[in-house]
């Protein structure tokens, strides 16, 4: 396993939440304008963000893990389920993280 810094791991975790449910991705765009979203993530994730964003805007769905792997090389997997506590955690942490990136 590669050694990523904590911020990189957090971003990867956020991406997995974002592809789990299009409504969850939409919630992130309430925190960061959709046109600015890619600028908040490490450069290595920009293609993933663009793919998620484009799929959402065009089809209102998340890309599959296979699409993400084929187009970006990343092995992202949606979470099986997200309970209410995890949802609250994600939105709180994403907001804090986004505020720190400004």
C-alpha cells in the first residue's frame, strides 16, 4: 500500500462518499460551487472530480467504479451504505476541509 499523507487519504475517502449517492455529491456542491470543485482537490484527483461532476451534470448519476478505473486509473468504490451519522460526519468534515482549502 502506498504511503499517502492524511489530507490525501481524506480526499480519497471523500471521493468514495461522493460516488456512493448522487444526492451526496449534490450536497458537496452546496459547500463548494461545482465549477470550483476540482481546484480544492489534489491535482492527482482532478480527472476523478471532472468525471464525477460531468456524469452528475449530464445524467444525474455517479460513474461506476469501472468507469473511474478505466478513465482515471483510480480504484474508487462506493460505500455499501451510509447511515445518518456517517452522512452528518461527511458533510461536517467536508465543510471544514473545504474552508481550510480557501
